[in-house]
């Protein structure tokens, strides 16, 4: 803040600097002495101790107007998703990719991808039909396919989005079954579970059962017994809901859970678990799971 010339010789040309953690500084001019010489140097930078976050310098009153430090509440907000979004939509994806590559190790990078998807989806949904000739969402999706956590970000975004928008999302990201297959291929079982829940709302129960079997096989191979138990509970819930039967509570001591645990205990940690291993054939899953509806088997 510079002081106007109407307030005295020294303060007229004073420059105030807020140096953050280093506090307030004043760049004070050193005018000529009576004999016309400068004393040493023409300006000097002096610290000014204060107990407020400075907003305004009242030079006439030689006072600082600000907010007491004990009243300040700091909050951080990421701007990375806004920056990447703008670069991609302006055909500067190469620069966006360079920035994303440097920032992908940030702990909130996955959240940044979700924010990008939501921003692009909201932008397209708020456009009228005449403006959808140049949608933003497809460009964002194509860019995100180059980044890690792409599958997970799409799944989390879809779970937080209304079902009526799912058709638009998966029109550009790809079929849900294909995305689920990619998760199985990369052994991303936690993300695959998210797509399984989405698939259950879009496809017949027989399709979900096929992928539950695949996920059970993968969870046994990775020794994810907790995930296997959750899959059995999920199958139990959707089977009874589809057949119109009252749901029964599936506890940790039910026959299904006990069978899975006994199967896992029959192998030591050094034994590789795979569907080809005796005792883990696909037929075993049919025994563990509830029998499918007759109409779906035909």
C-alpha cells in the first residue's frame, strides 16, 4: 500500500509489504539530510510487528486494520481439477497430462479425478439440447483414460450420481461389464465390487451372478476372505429380493460363511489358491450360493 503525497514527507512514498509468515514489512524512504546528502542508503526495509492479518493500512493514523490471528480459520481447496479441466477443454491435453503426471502422487489425486468427472458431467447436463453438439464429458473421459485410478474414479462418480445419468456416463466410458472385466484383469477387486453394484441395477440377476462367481474366484486367489463373505451376503440379498422372498439375516456364523472359511482353512499360506485347485471348482460356488431362479436357468 503506497501512501499519497498529502501526508508528510516520509509516509508519502512508503510502501507496505505483507510477507506472509515473515510478517509485515515497510519500505521506508530515507530523505536527504539538512546538508543535502543521503544517510547511507535511500530506502530501508523494516519489520513491523502486529497481531492482526493486515487488510488496510491507515497511513494518516499510522495504524493497521486487520483480522486478529486467533479469529482466522484456514481452509485449503484444491484447484488441480479446475486447471486440468480448462486445459483439456482448450485442446491443451498434452500440458494437462504433464501436470497430472507430476501430481499423481498427491494423496487427493483420486479425489481430483472425481471432481473433474462431476464438473464435466454437470456442465453437459446443464446445457440444452442445441449445445450438446460439443459435449465436454467425452474429452474429459478420453484424457482420464491415460491416468491411474481411472476405473475407480468412474465407479465412485457413478455411485454418487443419479441413475438417470448412468446411460450418459457409460455411453462414453464403456459398458459396465467391460469396465468390470478390466478391474478383474488388473485385480482391482475393490473397484470391481463398485461396478458389481451398478451392474445389479442395470442388468438381470443372472448377469450379476456370473460376475459374483468370477469375483469369488478372484478373491480366493488373492486370499481376500473378507471380500468373499461380503460377496455371499450380496448374493443372498439380491437373490431373495429378486424372488420376492423375505430377507433372512446372514450372520458371520451362517452355513455359507462357515463353508467358505473351512475351504480357506484347508490350505496353508504357501498353497496357491486358484479355481483349478481341488475343492475350488466352479461347482463349489454353486453349492455355496443360493440356487438360481429356474426362469433364469432356462
